[in-house]
C-alpha cells in the first residue's frame, strides 16, 4: 500500500534497540510480556512479541491476499493498532487470537478500499478488466452491509469513526470536532463494538471469500 500506520510502525521499530543475543525476554511467558507492554510500555517486550508472531501472521495474510508486500503491510498495521491500543488491552486475553482478529479486520478493510477504487474507476469511465475475480465482486455485498451498519451508529460517533478510518489522528479529530481526545477514543471504541455485532456474520463470510494459496 503502504499505509500511514505501517509507516509509523516502521519508524517505531527503527528506534527500538535490537534484541540482544540470549535476551531475558525470550524465556518470558506471553502474559508476562503483555504485562510489560501494556502496563510499562516496555518496547523490547513488544519487539519480542512481534518476533514470536510476525511470521505466522504474514503467512496468513499472504494466503488471504496473494501478495507478499500487501500482506506485510497489513501485518504491520495490525501491530501498530495493538501498540496504540495497548493501554486498553486485557492482558488476560490471548494475544494470538487478538492479533488474528485484528489482521482479519485489516484484510477486510483493505478489500473494502480496493472495491471503492474500482467503483471510482468506473465513475471515471474506465472498465472492469476481464480478470476481475468473483471473490472481489462479492465484496459488493460486504460493502453495502458495512455502509448500512455505519448508518446505525449515533451521528457524532459515526463522524468520528469515519474520520479515524481516513487516517486522521486522535488530536486532529478532537480539534475538528471540538471534543477531547478521550471522547474521540470512546466514540471509536463504541463504533467498533457496534460494528462487530452488526457485521459478525459478514466478517466470517468475507474471510471465506478471500483467496487461499
């Protein structure tokens, strides 16, 4: 892609010191690492979690997208979202399950954006090539349901969530909406909870429609 979030992630990894040989975190449990990351902002613990999970996530994303570069970008975005939301993460939860779920949302959002590009191309007078797959076209249904689900959000919540999906920072949204950053976070959290409930069946359908290599 690469997305703004993945660019942030790449910069973030560059400023974290490399893990030393035989570093102590290699023997830590997942929960111990999560405690260090979520409660103490421990960057080396985050890098250890990244080391443990990144390959499997990239493999999964490649199976779903068919393109290694896109898969790596989506995995980077997954870890960025985890890091940015670490203070709200329940350390009792399974980190692998959380990362897999976040990656699924990133993949679905990626296909949503690609479908939107196709629509815009049609509006500009372009044509859909013969090799457009049925899987991509099937995302019309997902897109329609996504838009319908957005309409079920309270107006202010919907506006905040839409801005966040467009890449605006919490600070920028807070300034534009004249609300606090905590209120922005609350609106985004509320929107995600509602959308997860509204789209739970369609998310499963979308994952099934993605190509498997």
